């Protein structure tokens, strides 16, 4: 039969998992870091998941598809409610685990570290694009969690940079417009993106990529990925 059903653009999907929670029929699942429609019969085609997608990766299309099966959905949701999921809301970024540290690290004496934060505010949504500290600045655009995962973030990444922080999964909207304004109206010398290895952090990289394109400026930039154990897994 021909009916409305969702379509997911995998190139736009950043694996944040927000659509998983928004789908009341359990039709979506994260597979290999991307949202997937696991069964056409689970999707009612109403699109409750669309507003939650920060990258506009989900659309509604009319095509041939299996009929919506309300009974199958009810059975699935009942079974799902009794399961103990390995990943909360299906997102790898919410995987609960304990991080073991070496004995020498746990017993290390407290050392005072100087802050290298050079401006305020530092949250992407709060910072004014025309702030004077952006003149000839080297930008560090960092996911919130990197500051807690990587112990020496001030010395290794924030030194001599203007630091902007955000979380593409928890903050509403898209950062690309604000970052575009910053890049377009200032002489930015370089951009470093500091992200976590979890899929939802792809949103901050996507926003910077879009902003660089929209600004039409040739600005050197790089991405550094921090593991959940605090190690640098990609540089």
C-alpha cells in the first residue's frame, strides 16, 4: 500500500539518538552509529521524530510500504518495557561503564593548574558573535564532556585560544548559524574542534563544517577526538 512513512538521510544523521526517544512506536534504532527504521509496520508516518532531529536527517515521504501494525507495535513496546537495555535510549554515548584508573593516578597529589579560559561567556549559545576577543583569535570549539574526560585540557588545548563549549545532544537547535556569524564577522586564524568519541558529538563537527562552508573563508581547522577514558583517540 502507498502511505506516508519516514525517510532517514544517513549522510545527515549524526547518531545523537534523540529520534529514538521521540518515536512512541519503537520503530527506530541506532545501528552502527546511525538511526535506522527497523520495520515499516512500526512507523505510523506521523513524524513525531522529525522535530527532535538536530540535523534535519528525517523527512516524511509517500511511498509503497507495509501497513502500520498497531498490534505489533503494542506487543513490541510491552516487551521493550520489560527489557533491561544495554544502552540507555539506544545511544552509545549513554553506555554506562566504570573507568579504571592506574593506582599511580588515583594516589597523585593535588596539583594547582592555571586556568587558560580567556573570555566569558564561553557557551556557544551565549557568546556574542561581535565580541572583541574574536579579533585574530584561534578558536577552540569543544564538546562539554571533553573538559571532564581530558584532564589537561587547559594546558594542551585552551592555552592561547578563545574557548567555546556546547553539547549538540542536550542543547536545542543547531550551532552552525552562530558559528557562521563568528567566522564571517571576525578574523579567525584557526579552528580546533574537540569532541568525544560518542556518535552524538558528530553534531558539533557537522556544525563547524557547515559554518566554515557558509562563511566562505579558508580557515585552517582540525578535529581532535577524546575517548571516554580520557585518551586522545584521533588527532
